[in-house]
C-alpha cells in the first residue's frame, strides 16, 4: 500500500486556517521534553521523533514522517472557532470521514475529551485521533494523523506522547503563586446592618394621640 507523504498527511490548508484564527505561539528522546509555553505544558517525544514549530503550534513527526501529531494551544474564547475550522478542514481533506463520540479523559490532572476516527485520502485509509485538554494556561488541541496500515507500528509511541503531556513546572509555580496571593487577601468586612433601635439616652418617640 502506498504510504502518504508528510505534505499530504499534514495538509497545509489545516495549519493555514488555524494560524489565521489563532494568533498563538509555542515556546526529541523521552528525556528531553519540549515546552508549549502558551499552554503551560511539557511534552516528551518518543525516541527518534522530531518536532518543529508550525502555524503557532508544535508539529511532531515520526522518524519516517508518515505520522504527524499537531499540538496547538488555543485561548478559551477562540476554542469554538478553532474547532469549527478544524472540522471543516478535515471534511474537505478526507473522504468518508467518521469521528466517534467523544469520551472524557484526564492526563496528568488535565481534564479533556478524546475522539478517534477514520477517513480516506487519495484512496488510503487514515487513522485520526483528536484530543482537547484543559491546560494550565489555555486549551490544548492535539491532532494525530497516520495511515491506518501503520497503526500497529506507531499507536504505542503516540499513546506515550499523549501520556507525557504534563503541566510545566513554570505553570505550576505560577498557579501556586496566584493561589497564595488569593489566600493572603484580607477578607472583606460586611457593612453594619442599619437598625431602628434608639441610641441609649435618647428620648423615646412620642406616642400617638
């Protein structure tokens, strides 16, 4: 079966659309994590995989460049527009596109939703995986694409890459400092409730006729 090239599997239209919508920026071996500064997340790459900034995100590629995993930090207020652009682009690029119902997941304390799907490009079945996480500083969209025939070879490294996503120490420190500042704020004293009682020593109100 003919493998898809990197340029086919990672359509330029996808990154162009997302770049136009999302003005974001981002800051390989398991021991050398990459940092997505906008999301406050570290990701550790499988051995032999490479990563490069692209369209405001980070594109990770397998050694044979047949598999791509795109990580894109997204501000919360831009999330709906980003997801609509992503869905529209996938529908335009793939035939027989099917995306399964999302399931809830948690990765290193970051809640998210995860979906898997399939599609066909140039007659080649493609496996699609979509993950959206609530990262410390933004939402994080993770999109992986690979020829379905290569799933037995690359599924485990992709799962390991996703499992490596974790809040960066800098993001955790910033969150801790914010929590300390909030806890140090003095509690506001409620205003006294007005009362109709006459002060001591005051003459009683006159009685009616």
